[in-house]
C-alpha cells in the first residue's frame, strides 16, 4: 500500500512530484505525493484518522486545482508559513489539525508552532546565547513590550520597531527619536499588538547561514536598493565559506524546539566591525533559485530517511543503510577516479599549450586539443553519474 506525503508549497514552479519521482521506501513501498498551498488545505480529524482535503498544484495522480483530493497523510513537508501578515492568510487552524492528529511533519510541528510568534523565536536564540555566551553568540539587544500602553522608555536611536508576528520585512519600521516612538505606540493601540525594539545597525552587509540536514550554505547579502530593508530594495547574494563559528551557531539553533530539520540564521555585519544575530527562520526558509533543486533534493532525502524510520522495520532499515553505504563507497571511488582523470587531462592540455606556444597559426590546434579534453571529461562525468544512479 502506498504512503502519502503532502508538501505544503504553493509555488507551481516547485514540482515536488518530480523531485520524489521513483523514490521508494527501504521495504519497497511506493509514495504518492500531493503538493498544495495552505490556502487550499482543510483538515478533519476523527479518533484514529486525519483526513486532509487539498487543492493540489501538483500530484502523483495528475489532479490539479480546481480539482481537490482527500488523503490520509503519512508525512507532511511544510515549506510555507501557515500564517501570513493578514487575517485572510492565517491558516493556523489547519496546522492545529495536524497537531491534534500527531501527523509527522518536517520541520517538526512543535518548531513550526513555536515559530508562529516572534517572542518564541527570540527566546530560543536567547537560550542558545545563555549556553554559548554573549561574546560567542552576539544576539542583538532588544526590548519587548507586551502592550503599546507601556511603550514609554527606550533610549537608543534610531531603532527598529518590529510589530507582532509578521515576517519578510512586514511590520517593521525605523524610528529616529522618542517622539516618533510614542506616536507609533498610539497606532499600535488600535490592535493592542506586542512589539520589540532594537537598535538600528548601520549595516555593511548581511549574512544568512542556511542549514538543511547535514548541508550548509552561507550567503553574504549586500543591499543594492534604497531604504534600509533588503526585502524591498534587493540584495546581491554571494556564497561564502562556512566558518567554524557559523557552523556552531547553526548546529546549536537546530536543537531549538525539539529539533529543526532545516533553518536559516540572519545576521547583520555593521560598519563598526561587529556581527549581530537578528533572526532565526524555520520551516519556510527561502532557498536561492540557483540552488533550489540541489537543496530541495536534500529535503527529499531527509524525508525518505524519516519515512524509513517511521514505517520500516529496523532489520529492513539496517539492510537499506548498508546498501546505501556500499553505493556511496562506490560513488566515492568513482569520483576519485574521475577527479584523477580530470587532472590528467588538464596536464595534457597544459603540455599541448606549451608545445604550441599559443602561436596564431596553432590556435585552432589548441582549441581542438582542449575540446577533446573537455569532451573526454564530459564522458567521464556522465559515467560517474550513471554509476551514482
């Protein structure tokens, strides 16, 4: 009997059915994939069963909106926030249904629930800071106000006021003095929202540390637009090296809320030369387009591993893991051989270049020689991919 995975990702350009194509569990169980948005999800939970009705953007059976499917999920991969900035985009009730039914999710349902509100995220970061120390985990200082009526004292200007749960640049405003601070508090009183205030950092660049399972990426974000919000002005992203410090921060944050399969930490580096950790992002982290396929394939691998743990016997899992280790050893040997052959071809091309001395009448020969080398390299690379499969 097939197992069903629901992927909460409303972007039709992200085809999770294709990503899971030909994936099976360790015992040979096939998978049915249904992908859709929170906006098109409804949940019914009875005593022993959870039914999810969804308008799919992609599905293994070919159904797409306006058609709907009703399935019993064995795993839910959540890549979108269940709660947006407005009431119409608030889909927490569907998440609560998954929590009641104890449906396995990725990220964990506990981490997703806790990340619904900013104070929970800040509390998790403060817990990491208490373990590592302020010098080793430079969380930006901030003040919290549970209600606008007590917004009387703050003394670092300019400051950034962050209102309620909103994310992605929403609900944030830069305030230059105490008078504006008090004026804004009267506006917040209309909804009695909580808020945080933190000092404005004259930013040289931003850093995002991304962790997906065992994989890490670090991006340097240079603001390219006007204003102070990179979400609305644009950023130039450059992938940079993972330092020991960045890895430590990601690993410690991954332990928050009972464990997070993937996360991202946002940091600003000020013109004062200091780093300031400003945010922990959970299940809905944005993945850079150039790496979306590779990073999403890692999520697929994590999902298969979790499904094997949940639904396959320990004996089957053990045999499967041994088989995977054997395959990876073969791939590793092939990769080493592939790299050695590439080095040999590069050396041969260099010798050819020296012999021809890049004379004008010999340039065609050089190009042809390099072309042959590249062609052989491509054949070796294709062979390596074949053995990986």
